[in-house]
C-alpha cells in the first residue's frame, strides 16, 4: 500500500483551549518552562484563502502560544467565535488535543491520496505571509484524530 503522507516527521501537536493565558501558565508550571508569548494571529481571509468545510471562511483571528520541544512544537490555540475547525472542536468536545501535524511537500498530492482513502479536507489556509499552507484532514473517523499537513514553500 502506498503511503498517504510520505513522511514520518511529526512536527506539532495542537490543543484548543478556552483561555490561552490560564492554560499556558499551567503548562509552563507543569513542564518547568517559561510561558511563551501569546500571539494574536490576524489574517485577511481573501489573502490566506481559508476554507472551512469546503466553504470560504470569515475566520480571521486566533490566539496562539507555542511551546518548543526540539523538532516538535505544542500549539495552544484559542479560537475566535467565527466558524472554524477549532471552534467546532471546542464547542463539541471541549478543550483537548485538536490535531497532530506532519511536515509535507506537495500538499495537493497528499490530499488527492487521502481522498482516495475517503479522507477529505476539513480546513485549509495559507500562513506566514503566504510562506506555506496548512490543511486539517477530516480524519477522525479513519484515524481517531485530525491530521494536519504543514508545508513551507
């Protein structure tokens, strides 16, 4: 069987939270690390081409705090109230691990292969001044969690 992602490089675990400041303080204490800065990410939806459930999204902001562990990072994500994968997860399941991410190349090829396995796209957008893109795969039924592909151009 041909692999879907073609990589074994896990780069991120994403956790959605209600209160990023309180949560990052708890994680910092638990880990014995300094709490990272809270970033507020704002982007023009037309520029990032963000989609949620195959529809253009109005999602424009989220708060993000990143803990670094060598080659893997843990992202704490506090979503805004706009429809997004993060908001839906938080409302339906509460705080918790939202996704695991893998670094990939040729995102569209990976999406085509995932579609052959019955796994579609949940949310997709460009990031970092259009330096790359992320895709959340609707993989919970098949794999037990959301898988994210991250590609830097």
